[in-house]
C-alpha cells in the first residue's frame, strides 16, 4: 500500500489516492482471476472431446463440438461464426501434456 499511495497522486493538486479508491483497486485485483483457468479447461475439454468422441462426417461438426464445450466452460459464449479451432495448434499436439496439467490442477 505504501508504494501505491506514495506514487499515486493527482497530477495537478498532488492529492494522494483516496482510501476508498485504493480499496476498490485492491478488490479488483482478483477480478476475472478464474478466466484463465476456464480458458485452459475449455482447451483441454475440446481437445479431449475431438480426440475421443468426435465422428468425422457425423451429425456434429468440429465447430459444433467447440460451441457445445464453450457453453459449459465459458462465461461469455463465443459467436456462432467463431473459428477458434482453425488456429488451435494444441489440437495437433502429440502428447496430452497440457490436458494433464489442467486435469491435475
């Protein structure tokens, strides 16, 4: 707190940061902290679904799988035209190291 308070001053008046503003900053420190975990869970789940349950030429496209998994793992669902899988290099990984890390955590 001392470092922030000593450096956070109004540029014209020199007034220090009010305590209520400092407390809001402190509370916001963990805002969306779980988003990265949810993202990794989505990556791992999509990867596992496509490698274990996806049937090429079946009733579901790879994008349907991605949308279905996203609805369970994301706070804000992706747009219907989302094509994240086109750049998802993790899907072609030889090992399942990342999935193992996510499952372990």
